[in-house]
């Protein structure tokens, strides 16, 4: 019962932190579209938070440049458990068009664990919401 | 014996801790929902009916999250401030008439409780400063200093304007002021400018747009709240909701008569208290949400400049106005 309540609250109140790890801004604009009135994810209890200490889901766009790697790891470590990572866009999934560049890590999962990948260049806001729903479903099914 | 039992119920259940907790979450919901409506959004929608359980879900989730204590923080302040802030917000609410049950006044009412509540409001602002300062984070420190600076701006006009209501009613007992205002139409209308000033001051006290300078997330992450996570953040958010409740209840009591109002026929007096209280406070919270949706953030110097140049002068003018009316015998 108690655990059921906690699980319910986690599914109903996913707060996100938006992190740009070297994206071209296209994915970021789509993430913002998710938060603004047209798609309004506050309907599902999602809020954008400024501090990683307040967040549950880190939404990462971009292909993780060498320069930002340490910052990304630090932000990930600053986020309290349970935390989840949503990699938005082709770059965050595989490095995208920056694959085999000398200065990128070719994907967020080379640096920190990722829960859900949302492909697209950039993915549409519906796709990002779908990714979050997949994440919450994983949470629902986990015991 | 019966009276004591009723007193315990009043302290713990209605309108005590349980009802106040519900009220705080209800006001957060009204605030978020109305704010969303003004922006052509829906706001929380799927958590309970119309998203009513959203603040509760946020609270439970934060309670169950990992509670990080960074190595550099002042552990004593980091632990003390959330608890003390919650306790103070609850404490002040027992002096504000909400739904009087046993006696016809608030649970802890005594002559001079207005001074006590003003003191608690200042203490809450000061605790925010200590919380940010104890975090030893550069963003927290900037937010904390801004909180303290902002406190200098809004605190004096707020105190002047709250005491003006006391002057007009001839008492410093919040419940008696509310009764007097509810029964005296001339006093209530003379206090309308004071109502407007107090709403602006409470907007600053609650650190909401346009006075959310201490937690400006585009500049300083989350201000004095930056380092808090898990349980501590849950307590802070809950304390902020209670502060919103306190602001709405206090404004309603001092300037609109709080729970007292014209008797509604065919229902017990306590039910009419409840209906009047909910009506007045909900309207005040909606006005606060409307201000939040209308404005953009001010700079800290603009805020302090505005408070001292305009707000304080308006508050003092209102106090003089009430004194003149009292001297002329207009307010009986």
C-alpha cells in the first residue's frame, strides 16, 4: 500500500531537467514546445526544474562533446535517486551527424546510463511525450 | 470535558493540522490551475479529478526521493531550516481565524497576536536567507542575499499596512479585527487600498513573479532552494504552500472580514464561516496567481526602489487616511 502510493506519486509527478550536451538547438526547441501551452505536459504533472537536485528525469539533447562530459557526469551524480535519463534526438542516441568526429562521444550512453531513446532530427514534441510515457510505463511495470 | 475534547479536535483535525494541510495543497492546486488557465493551458489534469491530487503527488514523491546532504553544507542549518519553516508557518496559522469552532475567534487568539504573526512572517523570510546561506553554494548564496535584500523592501510596508487594519478596528487581535471589518462597511471600504498594498507585499513575501528575484531560475538555478532535495525540498514546498495559505487567510481576515460575513439563511453559522472563508481566500489566491501571470520579473534594485518609493509611501498615506477617518468619527 505504502509502496503503491510512492510508485503512483512517482508516475504522476515526473519533474524534468533539460540538459544540452552540445546539441544544435533544434531538439531544445522541441523540448520547449513540449513544455509550452500547445503540448503543456504540466497536464501529466511534469515541471521543468532548474536544479538537478529537484529533478527526476534528465532530458539530454546533443551528442556529448568532450568538453561537456565531466559536467554531464556531475549533473547526473547531483540528481537524487531514483533518477532517469531520456536521450532526445539522434545525436543523443548515436552521435547522429557528428559520428566519428574527433570531439564527441557518439551518444549519451557512452557516458551515463540511458533509460529511453527518442530518435528524430529533431524528434517531434509528440515523440518526446511518447518517450516519457514509455519511461513511466517501465516504472509502472518494475516491481 | 466536552469543551476540551472539542478543543483537541479543533487543534488536530478541523480547522487544525489536517484541515490546514489540505488547505495548503488545495491553494497550490488553485494557484497552478488558474495560472495555467490564464496561459491557455490546462495545468494538472490527470492526477485525481482535474489534477486535484497533483500537489499531494509531488509531496509524496519528494518525501520518497533520495535526500542528498552535500559535503560542504552546514548540516545544522540544512536540517533545521526546513523543519522550522514548516513549524512557523503552521504556528502562525493558529492565530488567524479560519473556521472558528469552539470560541468565536481563532484557536490561539489573544490581544496582540497580529504583532506575533508579523514577527513570524519576518522570521520565515529570514529562514530562507539562512537556508540559502547554509547551503554554501554560490547560487544559493546569491539567492539568500537577494532574499534578505528583498525582505528589506517589502517588510516595512507590509507591517504598516497590516497594523493599519488594527488601528482602524481599535484592536490588535486578528479575530476581533476580522469581526469588526465584517460588520463595519465604512471601515472595510476605507481599508481597500490597504488590501491592494498587502497583496503586492505578500506577492513579494512569497517570492512569486514579479518578485521571484531570489529564485530566478534563468540566472541562479533555483536560488536559495538549489541544494535541497528529497524530504527537505518537500518540507520547503509544503511550508511555502502554508505560507500562501497564511497570506490568503491573513489578508482575508484583516481586510475582508475573514470567515465572518452576512449570515447565510438555513445553515449553521460554522458552515457559513467555512463558505465565506473559502470564497474570500480562493479569490485572493486567484488574484495572486493573476499577478504572477501578468508580469515579468523585476530586477532586485527595481524591486527595492519600488517598495521604498511607492509602496511604503502608499502604506503610510493609508495609515494617515484611517487616522483622519477615526479622528473625524466616520468609523464608529
